[in-house]
C-alpha cells in the first residue's frame, strides 16, 4: 500500500516570501501521479499542481512549483511571493493507476503573516 | 461548468441515529469517490464508483456505512447507526475518465457531520 508523509504539521511565512512544504511517499509503482491540494477553512479541496511521475521536468503553476525527486520519492511544493490568501491546509496526494484513487498525507497548515 | 454538489452541508445527529448525504458529480464524470476527513487528518477513501458499479469499498465500514450510485450519476452515502467517531467531513469527488490519473479529481465542499 502507498503511504504519503508530510512531516511539517505547521509552517509560517511572511507575506511576499518563499516557503517550501515537504512531502515524501512510498510506492513500488513506476507509473503514478502526485498532487498538491489546498484546503481553506471551507474544507473544499482545490487542486494546486500536478506532476506525472514519468516526466522529469518539474511542474509549475504561476507562483507554485514542485521539486520532484523520483529516486528519493520526494515531492516538495514551493510557494513564491506568498500571499495572505495562501493561508490554508496543504495536502500532498498520491495517485496510482492500479488503485485509481488518491492517498493523502496528513497535511501541513500554512499561515501567511502580514 | 457546475462543480460537485453536496448536501446537506452541515448535520448534527445523536449517536445511534441515521444520516444520509447526497452527491451530484460534475456532468459526464464516470468516476465518483466518497472520502472521510476526520479533523486534523487527511481525507481517507471510503468508496469509489465507476459509473454505477463499485470499484473499491475496502475501507468502508460496511456494518454501518452504505453507499449507492443509481443510474451512474448521483450518489448517496448513508450511516446507520452513527457513532461518535463518525464525526467528520464527508467529501464527494468526481473525475472524467476510468482509471486515468491524468484527469483531475474535483471535490465538492463537503458535508460536515457532528455526532453527539
């Protein structure tokens, strides 16, 4: 079974600065996808960024980028120019094509300070 | 495009009572998921449907939880009888294609359940 570990329960960053959220996973699969979701207090899960395991190039979406290290099974999220609206829970999630569902980590609570 | 709709948004019940949650996925989405998210934890998959068939219900507590997806569209998740530990947010999600991680999984706003 796949496991996803987020070792930082809480993080804080000053507005306009950069922060990196860590995620590691364990799998024996070779074909899979990795996601970062944002969950504000409303509890709706919002997709932030997606990475295909077969792609070596790191995914980027505006201020959000990932550092995908397949051999190390590491998938960190970097948020540049942090904004107050980035304050939320962030979940790392693993999708394997066999099970066809997401396995989530325990989340990191990010607080952006003005 | 309308998102994943869920109702009710909030529900408070006493233990041993029953409750039902409804989900309407995005139009045309074949795959539907129910996740349970206990406070302070990540979501955990309860059941996954492909059209109106169950793909995975290995983590569904079948002695008290049931779910159906009639006609391959709407879905209902029922809990009977509820226990205190069932207090959680129940998230419904859907995706377009069968078994393809390349498709985004879209989530609803969730149904908050408090069992007292």
